[in-house]
């Protein structure tokens, strides 16, 4: 396996040892908003699968949540360490790209977090350990190696959708509940929605992706055709989720309606003038993706908690 090329801004002295400041910067590098949504996915798998708070093994679930946080933190920290060229070209303000945290230090801390998380996963169950290991394999294959999955559209979809499915299954396993139709529909639909996020993110990252030699939709097909493909895929996922809820899981109709609405809004914004111009405008489809997945998870969890 080849090592990722690390490039650090020499104009600023980056943190090169693991201490309190390093951990804080590493947390920022790992994108807290993404870390929270992974926890919501884990919790959604548990609660939708159980159907009620009382049916979840909360002590085991707590260990599972901490484990998963360590693993996803590791994954996104490693990604930041491996994406220095792309992030600097895209004008990222995260700690590694701006030179406040050494990429090699971020990589070392990512390995430490992964080792602790994987060790802790054994305390949940054998199946949870296997799911944790699969998440790490997908995450590391995405960012590193001779042919990182992040370099191709298909590779990104395998890593992103796979990480979603594994997370929902881990939540189900940690809660100690069976895999029912309702949670399966939600897990598949929202994992597919993660794939839309993987595509939408590329719209604002063209400069960095070109510098890194990636083959994303905007670079392969051009901006206009890429936006049309993303808009089509988004509405297809939203419509399929709503249809599945209507026929198989009526308890998910409200959240499916939210996702369908979000998919239509994303499509309209992507195809209209709202996503043209600077990087802020180009990033709007991705922000709509994030808002939609947060809304979907919080609504379904709220309903289950109130019930």
C-alpha cells in the first residue's frame, strides 16, 4: 500500500505532537457536523429497529456509540491528512489544510483512534466487531492505498453508501434488536441518500479534485451534465423512499416525505442559478443534502422518543 502524500503549509508551524491542542484540532478536522450525523444514524438503526426506548440495551448501546465515534473520527481525520493537496486547492479552512495541524500527526492520531475503537468494539459483540472492521476497511480504502476509492465516482459510492449501511446495521446490533422491514427500508434509503451527498460535494471541489487527479462527475461530464445527473439521482432516491414507505413501511411516510421534498429542492437548486458562481453557491446542493439528512433523522428519532 502506498502512503498518501502529505503537504504542509510551511508558513505556519503546525502541531506535530499529540496533546490537548492536537486533539481539539483533530476534532475540528474530522468535521463535527458529520460526526454527529453518524451518531444519529447509529441511534436511528437502534430505535427504529426496536420501536421503543425500553427495548434497547442502553448500556451496550453507549459502548457502541463511543466505539463508532472513535472509528468515524479516525476515518475523517485520516481523510483530512490524505487530502492536503485537494483541500488547499479548494481553499479549505480546516486545521491540516491551513497548516495548524501536521498531516503526519493527524494520520498517527487516526491510527490510534482506530486501534482503540476496534478494541472497544469487541466488548459489544462479535458481529459488531466485524461491522467496525468493515467500516475501517471502507474508510481507509477511500482515502489511502494505490487506488483510493475517492478517485472515482463508483469508488466514492461504494465507500459512502457502504459506510451508511454498516452504521445502521451496527446500531441494530448494538441495540440487540432484529432486522425488521421498517429499519431496513430506512437504512437502505438513507444510505442511498448519502451517495447523493458524495456526488453533490464534488460540485464545489472541482479545483482540488483536478489537482489530485480524481475522476468526478463534474470533471468527467462537465458541470451542466453532472448537475443534471445529480438532480435526477436525488429525485429518484427520494421518490423510491416514499414509494417504499407507502407500500412496506407506512410508519416512515413522514420522514420519506421530508427526504422527497429535500430531493426536489436539491434538484431545483442544482439545475438553477442558485448553484452557479463562487464556491459558496456551488456548495448549496450539498448543504441541502445535509439539511435533509439531519431533518430526516431528527424527525424519525423525535417521533420514536415521544411515542
